């Protein structure tokens, strides 16, 4: 298995949550770190730092 952590800052996640309009307000911010707690990733990407296509390229380049 190859585990990839997909992250972004809580404020970015909260902004995305608001713009979607179909999410429970506050959930993104409250789960920003919680969902990653105790998980070891082989690779982590930050969607606030790189576009989705670049994140996908990074993932593919690291696949075993």
C-alpha cells in the first residue's frame, strides 16, 4: 500500500467549504488535523501550495 496525505491549512479548507455551499459549516476546520492524527503517509501533498494536477503528478512520480 502507498498512503498519500492530502492536506491544506484549516483556513483554506474552511474557505473551500463555504464556497461549496453544501457542507456543514465548521467541519473542515475542525477536521483539518484530526483526520491525519496517527496516520503515517508515504507522501504528503498540500493543495494550498500546488494545483491538483501538480499534486497528481507528484503522487504518480512516487508510486512504487
